[in-house]
C-alpha cells in the first residue's frame, strides 16, 4: 500500500454520467474532489445514448454543452413514434432554452464529461479500481483503491459517492445492493450502428412498434445511425451466440417503418446485446455515503431516461453536499447524512412515476386496443402528440398520457373499430384500471417506506466524531449494518 493516506472533501467512484455531474457540482464550489474510475477515457460502455432536450439541459447545467456539441452529432428537433402505420411527429418544449435531442456515442460523451470535470477542478484518476470502503464507528470515511501499476492507495473523505453503475461496489459494501423496489424488464436490447444515407431524416429521433417488437433509429455522431431493437424476452433464444446478428437484422426488418428508414444504410458495427435488465430503486444514502446514477436507481432503456437522471441527480447531490462540506465550522457528519437523505428522498419522489411508466413500455406486451386509439389521437391532434413527446422530455408527467377524457374518447373509438369486440375493449379497460390502482398502491407503499426510513434515521443517528485523516486507530472494516 502507498504509505500516504490522502484527504479530500469528497471521493467519487465512477467518472461517467453521475460521477462527473456530482464532481463538477462540488469542484465548481471550491471543494477538493477525487474521482476515480477503472476505465481509461475515452472509453465506451454498454449503452445507447439518446439525449432528450431535458438531458441536453443537464449537460448545459454542468457546463459541458460546448464540448458535447463539438462532437458533431446532429440536432434532432423532431420526435416520431409509429405503431404499425399510425404515427405522429412533433417537436419538444424547450428546457432551459434547448428544444432538440441528440444522440452522442458514449465514448465521446463520457470523455467530454471527464474533461469538463477536470476543467472545473476535480481530480480524475483513471485506471484506478476501488475495492474496499473504509469504516469508522459505523460510518463510511473513505476507500481503498488499486491503481494501474497495482499500487494500493487509501483516501479519506467525509463522504464517499458511489457513481459506479448497476454493479456498484459501494452499494454492495454498504449493504444496499438488494433493491427496495424492482421490476424485471420484459424486453432485451440489441443495437448496432449503420451508415446513414438519409440526410433528409437526420433531424428526427424515431420509434416504431409492431406487435411486441419495438425499434428505434437515432442519427448520431460520425454520420451514423444508432438502431436499437427491443424484442420481448421470450424471443431472446433467437439472439443467442452467432445467431445474434441475423436475428437483429431480421428483427429490424420486421418493423416496416424501420426497415424503410434503413434503406440504403449499411450496418457498420457488430451487434451489442443487453439482457436480464431490471429496473430498480436502491437505498441510496447512509452514514457517509450516497449512490447517484445507476448505482442507486435504474430504469429500462426503453424510455431513455438514465443519462438525464444520472446527470440531474448527480448534480443535485453535489449541490446539496457543497454547503455542508464547506461549512466554516467544519464538516458535521450528521449534516452530511441529512443532505444525502433529503437528496435521495427527492429523487424517489421525482422518479417513481417515470419508473412505473417505463415499466409499462418495458413489459414487452403487444399494444392494446386503447393504445392504438391513443396513437390515432396523437396522429390527429398535434397538441396531444406534443404532450407525448414532452413526457419523454420530462416536461409533462406520465399521467398526462391517459387523462380520463382521453381514455373515454379512446374507448369509444376502439368500440367503433370493425375488428375489435366489446370484450376486447372491456378487458383492456379493466387491465388499465387495475394497473393504475396497482401503480398507485406501489407508489404509496414505496414513498411511505422511504419516509419512515428517513425519519428513523433522523432519530437513530448518533452524533459521531468528525472523520479525520489521522483517525487510523478507530477504523473497522465492514462494520456497517
Ligand atoms: C442497453 C442500454 C441502453 C441505454 N440507453 C440509454 C439511452 O439511450 N439514453 C439514456 O439516457 N440512458 C440510456 N441507458 C442508461 C444509461 O446507460 C445509464 O443510466 C448511465 O450510464 C448511468 O450512468 P452512471 O454514471 O450512473 O453509471 P455508468 O455509466 O455505468 O458508469 C459507472 C462507472 O463506474 C466505474 N466503476 C464501477 N465500479 C468501479 C470501481 N470499483 N472502481 C472504479 N470505477 C468503477 C465504471 O468503470 C464506469 O465507468 C441505457 C442503458 C443500457 C443498459
């Protein structure tokens, strides 16, 4: 082990989306932040990368917009969604002055974020892997990591931030890996890049659905098109091993609109797959630690919200911690924990309905009769179409998709369709109602449990002595509960 134990105001594990946002928010307020990542940047990761206007606004909020724009992805002011042959196309409401989406490869996006974090003053150490948290009297007070040369280092800080993704080591070591709420996805993800010959369509982010199949095409940097296929999980066996590429090509051509979009385009990458996806919330704060980004909360990629939420709640975590960590009277551990607990509760309140809406789309079920009518309504009513694009853009809440008047209209129209029986519509309506009630119950249980945990913490947390650089004597490994 390297002999000198270093002290920082905060140490962040993970230097991609959430890690950089937290690091920037802390560093630009004058705090000493160390951010480590086992990757060497520029580095890719298993993720597509559609960035809604709200996501672009978060990139702007941390000062990374010029660097991200410079990567050269086209601006996409239009969203399009097509179910069979029923489709709508619309713009977005501006968020912080931004009314366009972008699709930027993670290799370049994450590199731009790392450069921004460094520029702001955060110290980012690459090829460094955290392996142990350091504990003192039931509180996380630092971590140990190994660098590229195999040397071990120890860092002390009043707070350790686990921005280390879905397989989070920090979540594991604080005992928060088991989710407090979880929903297995009914879809898998397979994606590849295509050279894009359609210069006339490079301003549109598109989604197509036919039966249970869902596919998207997003023009991205490098003149390419990112094409993601999300089949239901019962088709996964068709994608195993060497068959993946053929199954993917067959899948994208089973969506007639997507197949037409790919006309004249050539696949220029291998197919990457992601299966076994689960959406979840984990307990995301505790004595001396917090989990922004996927480490604490993940939603199926079908609604492309992860980067936005990683940036936003990463930034908000940094903003909440900064005054506490820079208090003139010294860092009060209890104030640190209060700040992280309030931040975590805020994210749960903000994100639960988007999580539930995502789970509906991620179920992998074929569209219902009422859903067809909602697409028809959006096709005919530009205002309703704009509401739908703004749900993805987080300007509208998911409940706006199905207000009672819209549902009533959709039911009446569904009943007028010659090929749909009353029983089908009644069954669909019953299912939708049941889902609304179940979601409401789940939301209430989840938020109540979170509130109870927060108030219990407030009454239990003892005043502990401030962690110090030289407080080596009291360090106990794994003394967490
Ligand atoms: C298939 C797929 C498609 C997606 N598509 C989209 C999309 O189109 N739009 C969107 O908004 N979101 C999308 N998402 C979600 C998005 O990828 C995540 O929400 C986002 O990457 C979360 O960022 P993060 O910083 O929390 O974690 P990550 O991006 O996972 O970064 C975690 C970092 O922590 C580092 N790390 C982990 N452990 C250690 C350790 N012990 N020591 C040091 N470093 C460590 C890793 O090296 C990594 O760099 C998709 C996700 C998937 C799986």
